C-alpha cells in the first residue's frame, strides 16, 4: 500500500510567495526525505529529517515532522520560477536497504 | 561528472521483446536500486542490490531480472515485454546498507514505451 500521500496534488502560486506541501504516512519510520523532480528528469534529494527531529532547515527549505500525526510539511520560502517541479516525500520504514516508499507527489507551479 | 547514469534514455519496443536498461554509479556506493514510475508519477521500489546480493523484490514479475556485474553497475533485464511495462524506470544508489540515514541518488530515468 502507498506510504506517503502528498497534499495538495497541485499548487500554483506567484513568484515570491511561500509554498507549503504536506505529506502523510501510515507506518512508523526511521526518516522522511523530500525529493524534487523536474519535468522529464530524475529525482534530486532535497532534505532528510530523522524521526527524532521536529524541524530542519536548508536554505529556503523548511521541513517539519510530526511523528504523532505521521505527517510532514515542506515549506519553500520566497519561491522562484526555477522551483517549478514535482515534490515527493519518501519514507524509509526499515533499513536503508529496503528502498524508499514514495508518495504521488505535489506538482508545484510558480507563476512569474 | 554524472553520479548515476542510465542508458538508454528512451526505449521504444514491441510487445514480446526482451530489453535491458543499464545503470552505473561512480559514487562508490554499496547499494543500488531500481524504481518504476507509472503514468501517474507514482514511484515504486522494484529491487535493491548490495554486494551482488539481491536484498528485496517488491512483487515484481519474474520477467524482470536485475543483473549486477560489479558494485558500480546494476542492469535491469526485462523479458517478454508487456504493454503495462511502459513507464519510467529509475536507478538509484546509496552508500551504506541497512542504514536508515542514507540519501539515495537517482539517475535521470529511462522512458520505456511498449507498443
């Protein structure tokens, strides 16, 4: 069964605004990761947050994790046109060798 | 330098054919993976390989077989291709086996279309 569920499925905002995407998952995790996929391209790792962490920052990215609610959010501040992409959360429920379980992604469009 | 590379980038073939997709990583990673992304962009793990040992196989038909000639390569061979195999296939690698903290690095994907 699908682990991660991103919300919303699609988001369109103006350049300069903040974009928030949410992810919910079903089973216990060791970590949660966010990836970006530009149209027709591979996935690029953005940020990893461990199950014992609640918030993490990387540049314009802010990720939160609430293990009690089994949810995470990705905030992109001061969005740019280049941020237009699909964003996926991925969970690692067991050891790293089990691979990641991805959600369906949020398609983010930044209007110039 | 490309970290994880895949060939070919596009693959169009007829039903019933056998095809292979190659993957190479130059990161010195121990574990490599294959994922399938369907038309709805849903990504699903297919295989992972560590030190030439298959670790997982997520309900993938036995028409799919991963082959790893060495630690830097994990090729995907598909027999008797079916229409439903049309998808984008991604190769990935990570440094340490059994570590929940490891980031996976993805290749650019191979777009397979079965006619």
